[in-house]
C-alpha cells in the first residue's frame, strides 16, 4: 500500500487533513493534544504500528488483580482502571484468578518480581474475613503502594475503595416495600465476605425500620455469586413464600428469575427481583433487570488517584472511601400482594 493512500486513510479515520497526520507522524509542533490523540487512535484502530519516536515510555507497571471475569462487572471495572492508568502514562498488568489456577499470592509475587509501582486488588482475599491479612501487610511494610477494592480489614494500612453495601440493600428493600411487598428475601454469596456481612446488616436494618420485621433469618439465603447460586438461593426463598428477592449480584438475579420461571411464577407479575452491580448488558435481559448500580466509574478513578498519590510519595493511610450506589428501576419489579389484594 503506498504512503499517500495510507495517509489519506488515517486522515479520513481521524477526521483531520493529511498534512496534520504528516505533522503528527513526524513529531512536528503546531498540533493540539486532542488532534494528536485522534491521529494516534486512528493508527491503533487501523492496525498500524506507531512510529518508534511516538511510542511513549511508560511511567511504570501497575498490577491489577481481579477475580474470574465471568461476572461482567469485573471486566468493566478492570477496563475503567486500565483507562485511568493509561491516561496517567502507566501500563496495567491484568492478573485474573481462575478456579484451580494461580492463587492471588502467586500473582502478587509475580508482580513484585516484575517491579510494579503498585497493585490494585479487586474483591480479593482482603474481602474474606477468614483469610490471613499478612499477605498485604508484608507489601505495605516494604513500602509498595496498594489499594484494595470491595473489601475491608482493620489490619491493613492501605486505602480501601467500597460501594455502600448497606445502603444498596436498603434502596432495594425500600423499593420493594413501596411496591407493596412484605415477604422480601435476600440472596447472597458466602457469609465470610465483608460485602455480604454489610449487605445483611443493611437488610436487617431496612426490614426492621420499614416493616417492623426483626426475625428475618429464614429470609436470608447464602449460595455462590453465580447464576446457579442465585437460582439455588431463590428456590429456598420462594419455598418460604417470598414475593420480592434482593440479590447480591446481577448474575444471581438472573438465576432468581430462572428459579421463578421453573415454578411458573411470572416476573414481575408474581415475584419481583432486584440485582446489584448494573453490569454491562443487564438492561437487555428479559425482563430488563431492576438493579442497584455500583458506581464503578467513580470507584475506578478513586482507586487509581489514591494509588498514584502513594506512588508519588504520599503516606499510605488506613482509610475507606465509600461510594453511593443508586437504584435503577427497569422491568423485573412490580406491585406486590398488598397492592393486589
């Protein structure tokens, strides 16, 4: 392909003149940062290599350790973190845990060996109240900047970034109570995780305040955070006569809807289901899922901001930044038996 045709293609893709493309490629002045960015993006999109002089030297590597990416909220969060890191000139190194694959500690060792400038842990062992926390204190003692997302421990001197899990469940319960539901169940993952413990606290508070219900143990069902887990937890709640089900993830909520259909119960006609996360694509389920949105954009930029401050010499603080979730009402919730009477 001749050079002229290539310039014309890149110019068309970037929406600028060929002369501008030529100036960017030759590193000449007189081009705004946004235009330069547009030309670079066009090069990347069209699969051309960047000329050596335009390849930026990275400020350093940042490790990002996430759970398995089956739940679409994790890749969405990882992408938001990676975007923010790239904007600041850092190169993200994504380590994804798989069942039966390398455990978190091996990834940590690998990243430390690679000389990363810092690590962001998402929903890792720091969220597990039964796990040992010295794996993190060892890192902070060495002065390696870390940020922990979706979990909390008193014992680690590092910043934590969390959604307000208690508030998330309160919003969901309030919504179902407003619709006329009384028998409202909670479907969540294993009880050893911090977000699960907090969601239960929020649920107990909301049920007591809004319905005067204090004996709600039978309405709390633990399973796995998967579609199958949601299905199993919901089956138990439906057997107990629940007409509203609050789930700890959107995947669990899809499982809960499946459990309703197995019993020929319509959603939202007979049973209302609320998810948590507002994962990508969840607006397109059938019915579109009412859910509590986890503010992953704000959480991702706070995680990166906090980490970069530490990398740039700020003292690591034991602090938890808590982000407000919001209820997104779609089509999986409807009026309860009190309204239908």
